[in-house]
C-alpha cells in the first residue's frame, strides 16, 4: 500500500511538473510573441498597404487561388511572396506562383511554375494614420507559355494608406509597361484597387476591395472581393477571400486562402 501511495504520489508530482513545464513554455512563448514585431499581411486584398515588414525581419506569404472564367476556363495556383524589411522606408519583395494549373476553353491544359516578380518598395510616412508608398517592380517570364508573360514587364505602383477611425483604406494605382502586348492592344496597362478593412474582434479582421484592369484594345474588367483574416498570433495571420467579376473579361468566381508568417530577423 505504501508503495502504491508513493507511486500515486510520484505520478501526481510528475503530472504537476509537466503541467508547470507546459504552462512555463506557454508563458515564454507568449512573452516571445509579444517581444517580436507583428506580421504585415498584404494578402488577400488586391490593394497593397504602404506598410513595410519590420526592419531587419523577413515575412512569408503563401496561399491557394482557384479561379474560373475570364481569360481561361479554370486555373489553380499557389502564390508565394517573400518580404524583407531593409529599414523603415525600404523593403524588397520577391514573389512567384510555386505551381500553376491552367485549363483553356478548348480543353488544353498547362502546368508550370509561375512568373517571378521582384519589387523594391518605398514608404513615405506623412503622419500617424497616413502614409504614401511606391512599388518599383519587374515581372520576369519564368513560367511556361501560355502562362508566362513572354517578355519582362515593368511597373510602378503608387499607394495611399489612411486610417479613418477603425477603418483602414488602401488605394493603389499601378502603371504597367507590357512586355509583349497582343496585336491591337496597348503597350501600357493600368491597374487600380481600393480596399477597406476593419477589426471585428481582437483576432478577426473583415476586409473588402474593388479592383480593375484597363488596357487599350481589351475589355475593362472589374472584380469585387470580400475577405476575413484571423490572427492566431500577431506573427501568424490566416486569411480567406472570395471574388466575383463584374465584367465578362474578369473571372466569374475566385476563392483564395493563405497565411502570412513572420520568419524572423535577418540581420543584427
């Protein structure tokens, strides 16, 4: 009996020790999360904010996008974006589709990695709640035809981010020099997007946007987006969104889901 009581006591002590250890690790993890900067998601809205990743830190965005209608019958892709904050004014963004599965209306199917984008981003702070941004980018034709853009595209995106109470407004106007336009189409393309987001709890954020592409010789397309984001921690944010095209040229329906995660500090 004494042995059984000692065994029970030892088991209880081990259980208590494990509970204390788990609680200590949880508190240490929470303290570490509080000490790290928060991630800055650009997903899933089409309008990017002027905000940059924390100086010296890298972030990863990854997701899944399903689209039907528009230029192609159906497509699936895995977009990935790596962001590095050089300082409070500059950042480097490198992105690509890790995988694309595209089906044409005639049934032809193409699978490939996507084109690669390289963007240098500048942030100009005006005051609390107001900032401007510029993105100077190149899109490199690293995908297989017909997914690829065929020739390098150059772009400049101007950004205004403003807070109106609890609502964040992000407006983008991008000029794109198309590398290899189709016959009858213009060399320049314009992309515009306006997004609004607001927190609905400590962890949940509701967002929506309207974005459109304009190019001479093509039919303008306009798309509406509704999104929901969940911050598991300030450094780990999940998102889901649905999109609907308002013009024949735009995809009829799109669904996306993904995550933004702070990877860690890259310099000391």
